[in-house]
C-alpha cells in the first residue's frame, strides 16, 4: 500500500492534466447545455473552442521558446506534438499536406466518446472541429489564414473524421 509520498512522474502528471482539461471542458459544456439549452451551448462552445485554441497554441509555442512555424510542414509538426501532449492516446489523427491544403484524419476522439457516454446528440462535439483546427494552424503558422471543411465526421456517421484545412 502506498503511503502517498511518491511523486507523480512528469509523464503521469502530463497525462493527468490532459484528462482533467478534457473533463473540465466536458463538464462546462454539459452544465451550459443544462442551463441554456443544447443549441446555445453548441454555439458558445464553438466560440470558446476557437478562442481557447489560439491560447493553447500560443502558450505551447511560448513554452517551447518558439515564435511559430516558418513553413506549413513545421506548423503541422508542432500541432502533432501539441496534440500528442494534450490528448495523448485520446486522439488518433494522421496529418497530410498537399500544397496549401492540410487534411487531418481522426480515427479516435475522446470528446466524441465522452459525448456518447453523456447521451448527447452524436454530432455535438463536432462543432468544435469547425473552429479549433484553423485556430491552431493560424497560431502555429503566424500570418496564415485557413478555412475549415469537416468533410466527414464520426459524430455524423463516418468511421473517420476528415477535416480539410485550406489556405484562405
């Protein structure tokens, strides 16, 4: 039996903080939906996710001592690193660059799974994907602007989400 004096490893602390961040976000959303209704909560969540997405990447870059990416490939690499740090095994995503287009294929998504457990409409967490990916990319790749097209979503019946980011 542990006496509680052992310190968490850095890896365990990072994993715990990621889980707690997602849990906080999920609870905020659920309580907002209860107080304001699902449609209003979805609209507010999209705005919050875009805003917080920019903050996340700014702070991530600051912690790395980086002013942002000089190329699209470097930006995608930064976002892959952030995704792994923040979501770990909670998201499985593959990134593909084709000219000025980035396609993200998501085969595992903890927010989607959490929404299902909470009994929400299956597409509820997908609204954040319509705002967060371009917020992340624009922040990681300063001076760039991106449009987002959610071409397929697990919450809308697809087996894999396909998020297409195109340079605006």
